[in-house]
């Protein structure tokens, strides 16, 4: 089939298919269909933000006598936080493998269901062990979401918009964080709810929000890119044709023809051995980049997100019922970063923006640590410093997910996201909360300064790695950035191994 022919999927030989589906998806203008994808898939990060922030802010209340749960604040921000992240790592790997094997759509429905059930059972906690178990399984569901959702988003969004959309969607986590912070203010008000009820209702609200998202998500389709590789070429063709017709009706004009095709050998699944050889053997520099980005942001974010409320109460005597106001401010700064800087990742470019956001956030955090050590900060100015630091850090952290999603071949995408998320988060996200809980609980300024400096150092190190290894993936087709393993012909020399 020539590039100018009527787009479709035509069998080239037994077991092979020639298709223009990727080019057809990439040349689509922004439409109502894309908004449906963003709302159906992206809103899950709001749930994650709500979950993590709520637990961080209610830690002090849970540890108080009369909460109905005999647990300490350090156990909530340390053990429970680490178990949540450990669950997310395990869930990412488990569901990531299933996502590449059985499709994006099946798994992003299942992972949300796991989250909903686990959160509901967390609300019923009567003992620390019960709370710990279901924090793990809540993370298990959320971790699966990271793999299924990011792979689906990047495969459905046109290349022109992929960077900003991915960043803003991942950054929407902080809308949930704002909601969780403000919600905790209300739920922890004992004039409204008893000590043993308010925190339970907070988790219950997460379940309600998740059910709403589940209803919206029913309308999100399978990735056509996944379909045509896994023997569902006719389904991919029908789906893309339907989307094209809807957009042409919406705009009142025909779409331009696609500019390329690709011929692939269809297959049902990819083994772990081939995935590992591809990621680490064929693309070692990209693998190093992914690890550096994830470890840096995971330590910073998991440590601070779970521990910021403890810093306010320990060092600035902020009442537990008021910490939500402060956290809402830094959460807003976090969301504004991807929102305002996201477009630059598609225009200025990935390498410059990834490296600069990591380096700037690390340098600013070193400055914050120095001011805190000098006793120059109070609760308000500390929050202001964190707001500026995280404005840049949030854009950088979101770009980590974008990077590992787009720089590896289609067949390994969900598993690559899962692997780098799990390994980076295990290194920074599990150790982060455990170390940070011990350092902040000590009440010694120097201990908390050390935690800040570790996070800042890792962010700066990741930024330097990005200076040399980041891939210029902006406005390029996913198949051009990394040729699918199933491709019969390579489309571009830019996808050569080693980068």
C-alpha cells in the first residue's frame, strides 16, 4: 500500500500486516475524542494524589487516642507509606506484564477495581496490620494504573501534543493532592466529625470518586497500536476509521492522508527475556536515563509527600488539623509546573526541559535546606520555598513517565514503564519514606536538612544524566523514536540501537 492510498490495514503475507494506523493517529487534530481519552484515563492520578496526601495529612490524627486505630504517626508515614509504594511497585510489574500481553483497556479497568476495593477496606481498618495490608493493595492497584494508563495515553495522543498532554495528566495528581489536603481539614475537624469517623469518610470519598471514573472509563477504547500488533488489525482499522469520521464531521473538512506505513509481524505476546535484551542490550543509554530520572523524583516525592505534614507539626507547631492548608499550597505549585511548562517539552524540546527542571529543582532544594538549617524559615516561608522547588520538580517528575513510555518499542512499553517505575520507586520511594520518617521524627533540624540534601543531590544527578542522554522525542512518532520489535522494515535510522 502506498502512503497516499486509502488508509487501512492490508495483509502483506501470512502473519504480517501493513498498516498506516500510527501515522493516522499522529496526524489527527485535537478533538472531543481526545478530551474523552484525557478525562477517562487521566483522572486516575487525581485519585492517587487524594490517597497519598490524605494519608500524609491524617497521620497525626490517626496516632491520637480515640482515633479507633492504635497506630503511631511514624508508622503511618513510614511503614504504611513504604508498603503503599511497595504495593505500587509490585502492581506495576504484575499488571505491566498483563497490559502488554492482554491489552491496555482490560487492565486499566481491572487495576481501578483493585484500587476501589482496597481503599474501601482501608476505611474499615480496626488494627495496624489491617491498615498496612490494604495500604499495600491500594498501592498495588495504583501501580498497575501507571503502566496501563501511561502506555494507553501515549499511544492514543497525536505526537504533536504527546509531551504536554502526558505531563499535564501526570501532573493532575496534584489536583487530587489539593482536594486531599483541603478534605483533611474538614474531616479532621472534631466539631464536624468524631475522631474515629472523619478519616474513614475521607477514604470512602476516594471510593466514590473512583466509581465515577470507572463509569467514564468504560467508553475509552483499546489502543489501535496494540491491536494491530496482536492480531487485531481489523479492529484497529475500524476504530481509527470511526475516530476519523467523527473528527471530520466535527471540523467540517477532510483529514490529510497519512504520510507513512509500517509492516509488522503480528504476535500474541513478548517474553521477559526479549524485553530485557531490548531495554538493556539495545537501548542501554535510554535505560540509564530512565533509572536516573525515576530514582531522583521517587525519593524526593515519596519522602516529602508522605512527610511534609510531620515537618510542619514537628518543627513549626502547626496543629494536625491545619496542615492541609499548607499542603494545598504546595500541591497547587506542583500542578502549575506541568500545566505552564508542559508545552515547552514539545517546542523547546525534551533534552533541555528535562535536564533544566531536574537541575533547577535540585539547586533550589539545596537553598531551602540551607535556609531551614539557619533557622530562617517558618511554616509559611518553608511552604513558599517548597512551592517554588516543586513547580519545577513536578514537571521533571512527570517527564520521567513520558520518557520511559516513548523511548522503548511498542511491545515493551507497559513493561518498561512498570520496570523503571518499580525499580526507581523501590530505590527512592520505599527508602525515602522510611528514612524521612526517622529523620523528621527525631526533631533534630540537622537530620531533616540531611534528608533535603539527599533529595536535592539525586535530582541534580538525574538532571546531569539527562543533559547527555535525553532523547529528542518531541513531535516524533513513537515508531520513529523506537522501531517496534515486530516491524519487518525499519522506518528511520534515528531508532538505531544504543540510544
